[in-house]
C-alpha cells in the first residue's frame, strides 16, 4: 500500500491556544483512517491544514509524495471534501448543486452528466433531483452534501463529521456509503466524535485531544493499550464485604463496586468471568445474570486522557 | 459555472424583491402620491381664489404674479402644463374679513395668506372645500415654496448660475409647478424621487457583494471552503461569481429605468452612453462596497448584509429619497455630507445627466464614485486573493 498523505510535526496556533501540537500521521492508500476526538480537539484544524486552507506554524504535509499548497491544482483534482456543515446552495436544486461542484473538477459536460447521475444514484436522491435543499430533511441534506463532495470520483476523500445531527437510519446509509467508497478504491479520512461509527468503519484510528495525538492503531491495538479489558456485571444479592474484598484482590481485577443488587467489576486480560463466578459460587451465592462487556473506544479515551469522549 | 451563479442570483428572492420589485413599487407610490401635486391628468374648473399678503417683499410679489399667470388662460395654455384653461380664477379681496365672507358666500374657494416677512403661505378654505380645490391650492403653495427655497440655495451653492436660475424661474413660476426649477434647469422635485429610487435600487446590490465574498471565501462559508479546495483558480471563480451578479443587477437597473420612463413617464436625457455608464458604475460601486462589508464586517452573512444595507439606506435617506429637501438643507448647513454621501452624488449625477446642458458635474460625480469603487475593489481583491486563511 502506498502512502497517500503524510503529516509531520504539524503545529497550528491561534494566538496563545495551540490547536494542533506536533501532530504526525500517515494515511495509506485504500484505508479508512479515523480521527477520533471530542469537539475542539483539533480534528477539523488538522484536515484544513492538509487541504492547504489554513496557515500553520510548523510541520510538513505531503499528498501523494508532493507538498500540498493552495496552488497544488493537480493534487486538489484528486481530493474530495465533505464539510462538517451542509454546504450547498439553497437557490439550486439537488441536481444543479452536484453539477456545480462537480463542474469545479470536471469540465467535460458528458462526463460530468454521467458522474452527477452516478453520485445521485449513490446517495439515493433520485426522486429528489429537482428539490431545493430547504425541502429536504436533515438526513437527505447530508446525503446531498456527500454527493457534492464525491461526484468527481476523488481518490482521497475527507469526511468531516458527516453524521452530525442525523437520524439513525440516515446515519447507517451514510456509513454504508463510505464503506462502499472504500471498496471502490478511495482513501478516506474520517473525523468524528462518535466512537461507534469509528469502531464500525475505521481500519486505523488516531485518538486526538487538545491537538495532540494520544494514540494511533487499529481498534484492537488501541484496546490493547489500556489496562481495563472487560467490564463484568453480575446480578447477585447479599454479597458480603469480605467476599467483595476477595474478588477485588483476585488477579486481573482493578475495581469492584456493589450496590446490593449488581456487582460491577473492571478487569484486565484473562479468564476473568469464570474466576469471579467461581469465587461467588464457592461462597454459595445465587447468581441471576452475568454480563460481560469488552472495552470501547470511550474506555480507551477515558484511560488515555482521563475524560470521556462525550464530556464536551 | 457562470450559468449556475446567474441562476442563483435570479432565484434569490430577497434580491428580486429589494432590487427589482421594491423600487418599482415605490415608484408606483410616488406616482400615485405626487402626481396630483404635479397637477397632471386631472381636469377641474379654475379654482376661485384670493390672495392676501402681510408685509412687503419679493416673496409676496412673486407669489401674486404666479397666481396672476395661473389665472391667465392663454399663459397656462402656452406654458406646457397640459391644461387648456386657467388653473385658478383670481378674485380680488382686500381683507381677511372680506375673504371669510366671500368664502361663506361661495364666491371664493381658497384664500392664500402670504406672509412676506416669514415667507409663509397659509391656505384658508371653507368648511367643506372640494378635494380638487384644496389639492390644487396646496400644490401651488407648496411648489412655490420649494422653488423659492431653491433660488436661495442656488445663491449659496452655485451663485454663478443665478442668472440662469432667475431666467428659468420666472418662466417656470409663470406656468407653475409641474415643471419647476432645480439648480437652474427646468424640472421638478417629483422627478427627484424617481431618480433617487433608481439609485436606491442599484445600491441595494451591496448585499450581492457580500454574497459573492461568502461564495468563495473558505473561511466564511462551507461552499466557499468547497470552492477553495477545488482545482479551479480562485480568481476565476471570483470573477465568475461577481460578473454573474453584476450582469443581472445591471440588467435589473436598466429594466427599472425603462419602467420609470415608459410607465411612469419620467423623462430621460437622450444620452444613452452616459446613462449606461451611470448604471454600470452605480452597480459596480454597490457590489464593491458590499464585498468590503463581506470581508471586513463582523458576524454571519445575514448580519453583514444587514450592516451594508443599513448604511445604504441611511445614504439613500440623506440623499432625499423620503425628504426631498434634505440635500438642499445639507448644502446650506453641512455641504460635506452631500459631497461624501454616495447616494447624493449618484442622484445629482443622474439628475444632471437628464436636465443639464453640460455634463461637467456629472463627470465629476462619476469620477468620485469610480475612485471609491476602485479603492474598494482593490482592497477586496487583495484580501480575496489569499488562498490560505489564518483561521477557519
């Protein structure tokens, strides 16, 4: 896989505030790379620097091995952008909007006509072709926003929080569409603060907070970076203080809570559920239900930064 | 791209209302409101009137001579007022008591009370005067007052033209005031409202300047960002966006001018190249001013459009769009306002284009506006050329 984007030591300051702090990353051809972080963490700023929209204070950015500047028209031709806010013209209908933005890349009318129709088919807006954006629902607008960014069949596509304020059904459509684009060969950089989406889509994830790269890797690699591996919840009544201490002192157990009905146990790697159940059964407790949850990206984020992704 | 920018401008309802329909609506209101004052298209019997003066002076003498001439059928006919009979029928009257008695006996419908010292004319009527009599009487007194003030303003502002004004005034006063005088040439304030409305329509295009800036600035709008990251040259997009709006807005102004001339029967000089230049410069100025607001003002797009339109409304108001005597007032007490107010500069330019035999002042005004336009455009382009932003 060849390297599509490389960012080395990127620094962007807004007066005293450091929005991006010595940030580095690479994006490989055909992968979906997710930038995961809370609002204001520097995800969009990083993208805008890569797109040569923002001046930055230090660092080096290359796209397909060439430095990215505002005048890199040959590179810009290969890039598609889906901005965070729905950015379409209210006075133009669905078809015209897509045709207009596609026209910035494709001059040949016949080719453009074909591409616009393909984009409309892709986002399933065929029956809304003649609709102006204000007549579309939020989800349909988002799909139009995507169609405007991808109609020219870019090799690299930036999705900046494309599912903000979208209903679950439309969100799924959007995520399926992004997956389909990757299958078609596009390289995708995806920013979000929705960890479920990132877990579902991304090949690699960069966790970013306060402009700094906190961690980078596949989902499994990230989960392996934290101590907590499992959350065990057991419905059981009458557990004594002594038995709780016994469980807490067991191997791989980090934290135990009990509210009289539910025993909550944070555990590390290992065969934890079996071990805990064995202790409880030996003490004669009647276990009603047992739940085991694997760690989420939120747990990763919490452990690495000390705060939850959705704190913001 | 041009096609879509043009289509967008054409579908911009706000623009269509403020730049096209509102000025035409306003002109319709002016026509309906002021046409009676101009005394056109109304037929009536001569209004029986008397004149009583207080004090002595040119003001009272001139008013009496005007009334005398309006009561002269021959002079009215030859005075190009559009009537084939006298407008008033002058009844001799010596005192207020006699006038009141004559009103009661229906011998007189209207009495003009002229105070030569305070230069004031009051119109006295009976208990139930006819609307036409009252309207004609008020038109006469108001037109006289306006024209008389103009003579004095001309003395202050352009004394070298005074001889021409007096010659013209004596002629215009003799036929009364559908065609009065203004700065030395035969015309009237009625037209001023229309020319001012055309200028207002052009100046409403400041919002187009704001829109063009938002269309292409990546740090101002999402679609600006989209165009900024595209391989299309930014200056090409800028020129296309600007030109599409400019072409449409200029066409709209021409349409208004044609309406004004053909429907509302407001005269236009046979100076087509200058008129075209006037429209092109006026629209360019408005859009360049708008782009300055788009780039340098604070807030959302609508807020910046609001600020730009607010400034233009003030400028248009000060140019006499609603209170026609304001420019004269400023000439007298604060001439700098007229000299720097773009709407006044353009109004005078239009006015002079239509009514003045020479165009020196027209060119001077056009140059003033052009200089401002060039400055605004240069500042705007310098900022718009930037393709990287300090903040998004």
